[in-house]
C-alpha cells in the first residue's frame, strides 16, 4: 500500500532539498517513490508555487490532475475554471479514501504559509531505519500521512526533538 505523506519545512527551499535525498534513497532501492510534488511559498508572494515530479512515469505515479485538484483544494489555486461548491465537495469526498479529508486540507492549509515549503510524497516499501538515518538531520514537521496511528506515532517519535 502506498503512503501519502506531507512534510513541512521552515524554509522555501527545504522541500526541494529533501526531495533530492528521497530520490537518492529511491535509486538505492531503500524506498519506492511513486510520485512527489513540492509547494514553495517564497517570502513576499501572495500564493505558493507548485511543482510535480514529472520524471516519474510508473504505474504508481499520480496525474497532474490529482496534484492540481489537491493543491486547488488546499490553497484555493484555481483549477481550470472548476466551479466551486458542489464540485469541491465531490472532490474532497473522492479523495477521502486515500486519507485526504477536510482535516488533512485544514492542517496543510494552516501550516504551509509564506516563507515555508512542503513535500508531498507517495511512497511504499521503505527501509525505515535507513530512510530515518538519511533524513535525521533535516528539520521538518510531519503534517499529514495516511499511515496507521501506530506507524505515525513511531515516525513522530523517531524525529521528536530531544
């Protein structure tokens, strides 16, 4: 089962740097990176910029439409003239089975703000101790994940500040 995880960084370039580490881990077969997207919100800008990882073409990769809808729901980025209201409700309903619900959207929206960045990852088959070791020095906040409660608590504990 693939895991959708959102990591927030306190700098506008933090997500980009973390993605390079995750890509390297993927090349070493320590994690299966199905797809990723980055949200960067530079200081002084009214809205964030988004970027999908285009060089992944596997069956597990998500479409640009998925990322567009997700970022539209979270950051109110217009989605090709999509009508708001009932259409947005239908979108959130269809995404809830992969862990994207109103709470997920509120949480990401409230935490990814001007001057920060976020890395959205769709992964599976992580060699957890090796991945944890590779990202240990990075400062990030786990905003959301569709991990089980036990898995999420273990991940949070592994990166809790001492």
